[in-house]
C-alpha cells in the first residue's frame, strides 16, 4: 500500500541519516507546525450514511469533492400495482469551513397499474443540497447541521400530460457518540414543501421525524436500525392532514477502501392511516416498502 511504502522510505531515510550522524554537526530540527483545524473538525468522524435513511451531521472538508450515486426503490400501494425506481447522481463539495454544497440530477421510473390500466410514469429533474454545520460533537456533545434542499422534477404520467413539481426541503441533521468507536445515534427532522403544476399549482407537504442507532461491528463496517414517522399534508404547513405512516428497518455501511463507501437500507411500513381510507396502513400517500442503496467516492 502507498502508506506502507512511504513509511518504509521514511525509515530507510532515517537509517541513512543515522549512519552519517557522527560526521555531521549536531543540529536540532524545528518542530513542524500542526495543520490548521477546521471550525467544524471532529476528533472522531461518523460516516453520514451509517444510519440508513437517516443522515449524520458531518460535512465535507474545505476543497474536498465526492461524487455519489443513490438508488431508491418504493414498492406497494393500496390499489393496483406500483413499483418505483429512482436514481440520484450527486457531487458534494466543501465550499468553505462548515459549508457543503451538493448539486444533483434525478431520474425516476414507476411501473404502475390501476384497475387493470397502465399508469406508468417517468420523471427527470435536478436540485442542490446546501448544508451548514452549526454545532460540533467535540464542543457541544452533539453535531447539528442545517440543510436547505430545493429541487424540481418534470413528470410525464402515461396518458395524463406533463407536470412540473417544485420541492423545497428544510432539514436538521443531528448525531452524537454514545460509545466511542462503537455506538452512535442520529436524529433527523425535515419538512418538504411541494408545488405541483401547471397553474393552478397544488400544494402539499411531508413532515419526517427519524431516529437511528449505528453500531460499528468491525473497523469500517456499521450496522444500523432506525424508526421513521412521516405525515402528509395537503398544504405547505401542518393543516389538512392527508395521512401518516411509521417505518422501521435495518441498514449497513461499509467503507470498502479509503475512498469508496457502500451503504444500503430497507424500511417497511409498520402502521399508518390515510384520511378517509380503511386499514391500518397508509398506502395512498406512502409506499409499503422502501429501499436505498448508495455508492460514494471521495477525492
């Protein structure tokens, strides 16, 4: 590995210097200055994707760049059939201390049918995730990051014309260390406000509260378990509730190499209620099964 080769070269160099030390004047080298610490640096980093669908608070270092690809699947609906497959290609960059920006492209295909008729749908869009770290675990015991995430989608339902969806997500990501090197916890709160058009634009919102525990079972491998509660509204705020659902499921994160990470998570709807619909699940506003697989690389 390059690190071992560098260490071997350093030891070899030190040995050569020692061999000639008696022939050289004695001189003590000045101590090297420590690298400047970022205002948001942590003594122990926690992978942001170690918590499943829930996200940790850490942000990219200044000048660092990392592309990622995320697959999202959603399956199960109240009537008919609905299998949704989405992809997000994102590049995250440390713009300045405590600030990370991540523009992304979106694509989605839904294979669906209602009453025996096809209801397939395609969507393409883009957005930008902007994250700013407010608190660090070293200084305050918890890490806290504020996120603003605007995006848009062009949706083409089969036989129903085209729609444009504008979404603005407001989020808080928090995490903490419970047992150093072993156990970590994260909490997310988010409100997604959506406008769907053309004119007149329909307004809706989704509120999400999630919590997750991540356990580092061996170096670079984390297992997680999370619970998420989601509520749907027919306004941008918290009036006119359309339904709610509670999800739970496991996740796994593997830091395969120094630069490459792979994570996966699964959630199943345990309970819920759609307004005006029978049953103990909300399969009108939410799917029954959710899957997430992410591949990330850092430079």
